[in-house]
C-alpha cells in the first residue's frame, strides 16, 4: 500500500507531462498544415493572376500615394528587425547565451529557424522570379516573392517566443508572444510601406516563415521530450 501511494503520483505526473507535450505537438502540426495551406493559396493566386494580384498593385499604388516622408524614415529603421545580417548577429549572441546556460537545444533550434528560413526563402525567390514593385523608396535587385524579411522575421521571432515562453510564467509568455507578433507584423508592413514588396509577397513570407518555424519546433519538442523521458528512465534506474 505505501509503495502504491508513492508510485501513483509519479504515474499521474508522467501522464500529464506526456499529454502536455502531445497537445503542444498537435498545436504545432495544426500551425504547420494551416500555414502550408495558406502559402499554397497565395502562391496559386499569384501564379494564376487571381484578383489578389490585381489588388496587390492597387494597394501598393495607394500606399505610395499616401506615404509620409517621416514614416518612410521610421519604417527604414523598423525593417532592420527583419534584416538577415541583423538577425544573424542577434541570434548568434542569443545562441552563445543559451549554450553557456546549457540549453543546447534552444540554441540549435533558433539557428535552424533563422538559417533554414533564409536559405529556403532565397531558393523560392529563384523559383518564382517575381519582379519588385516599380514604386519603391528602396531599390533592390533581388526578386520579390516571397518576402524574405517577412519570412525570416516570422520564423525567428516565433521560434524565440516559443523557446522563451515555455520556460516562463503565463503572463510573461503572453507578453513575449504579443511582442513577437507585433514585430512580425511591423516588419511585414514596413516592406509594404517602403514599396519593396506586394501584399501577396508579405502574406507568402508570413505563411512560409510560420510553416518553417512550426517544422523546427515540432522537431525541437519531440527531441526535447525524448531527452526528458530518457533522463527520467536513467534517474529511475539510479534509485535504490
């Protein structure tokens, strides 16, 4: 009877932990499939010249006509939050901190989110080869679809919010998630306001970035859970 009283709580806690990880994986899978579907829809609209593409041009022209000089300057600064070079420096610094704290998985998933999103997005640009909008305050030579800033910012900030939020209290986790969402939205809108992307470019970048972050976080959660389970079994063997 005393043995059962000791063992039963461990079973309950273990079941709760497994269920919690299962729900996390389920939510990430839903985010992955939803974002892939969204990317496919936007891509189809672009390739078939659906009304979204016509609205792209109208919206870009409207933004350019109603732009403000000081806001252009502001968004030239805001858009740096999605710049690959800036994010490489930030993620590199965070990775060093995580490694020193013994959080190797956190460092690895953050690097994978940024690096993978940047490389795959560059390949997608070469596949679609969409020209940049003609009305732009910043002139770039690269292709337009999908938006690299939107994709990389979404993948990086989503992953960072997940990694930080899972080790934080509820209020802090909500604050971190809200901050990440605000940064992602601002970076995307900055690309529209500066005229370097169409709306469909940014929508495709957001959806691709979320899909890539979800994929990275599924692997992260699954691997981290296996590590935790393994540690628990090893700990169980060491008990007399």
